[in-house]
C-alpha cells in the first residue's frame, strides 16, 4: 500500500470561497481511495470546516511570548462535542479566537 501526504494552509482553502465546497469534496474523494493511505493536514481557523472534513484534529494555542503548543488532540467528534481542556471548549464554542 502506498502512502501520501497533502498539506494545506488556511489561505489555500479559503482563497476562493466559491471553491471551498469543491476543495472539501476533493479531500473526501482522496480520503476514500482504497489503494493508498492519505494524510491531509489542514491549518484553519474555520471551526465549521474543521468539523466537516476531519476525522482527527488538534487545537494549538500560542500565548503571549511563548511558542505555540498542542492543547488537545483526538477524534474530531470528541473535540467538538466534549473537549477535555477548557481552553479547547472556549475556542470551539466561540468564546475567544
């Protein structure tokens, strides 16, 4: 089995808002390829998009004067429905960010 990694950043995903749906459809199609394993890394501030297109996610936080660190990671459904860290809950529920 072959493997492949696709990396994207927020600007690539939302540069053309009308293309967002097609980009997400393409990601879903790539993930369902049975002949290769694909890891897709997307960096975004768009929580709705992260919830729609990811199986696993991570919440990074950079506090003033410190480098960013992973606060929490795991299955997307758990991160959005029952985050274990209050900072993650605050972010995904829109209390900051």
